[in-house]
C-alpha cells in the first residue's frame, strides 16, 4: 500500500505514486487557488498559511538545500564546459562573403 498516495487537492483521489504528477496537472485545474510548496510542486495547500506550516517539515527541503540557504548545484566537474570542447575550428579558412554557384 506504500505505492499509493492521495491527491493534495482531494484526499479521496488515490493513485499510484508514479501517476501523481500527471494527476496533479489534471486536477489542479479544479483548484486554482491552491498554493504550491516552494520545495516540491507536488505538495499543494488550500492557503499560504498551510503551505508555510508545511515548509518547516517538508521532506523535499533536504533535497533542495545543501548547506544553509545555498541551493544545490549539479556537479559540473565531470561535465564538459562546452559542446565544442576539444574541437578546433579553422576560422581563417572560412569566408562567409563568398557566394557559391
């Protein structure tokens, strides 16, 4: 039963956890005044006060904050700086003003 979750808009709506995002997109049209959590958009609340109460215990907060108030960044050490890294372009051979017939 751990795989099932309730809709944040209507607890009577039950679905598999993997279907929650799709359901929220569909169901939120009926609840336009609900406020999303700042850490996880799948957490929705009927008013700002409820959302603020939730923030203190939001399980997604640990994922969004690494140390203090600094948001986590992707590990860019292994990622290339550019798509063209390591390629040499011969700009001296190119002439954009020449028309080819």
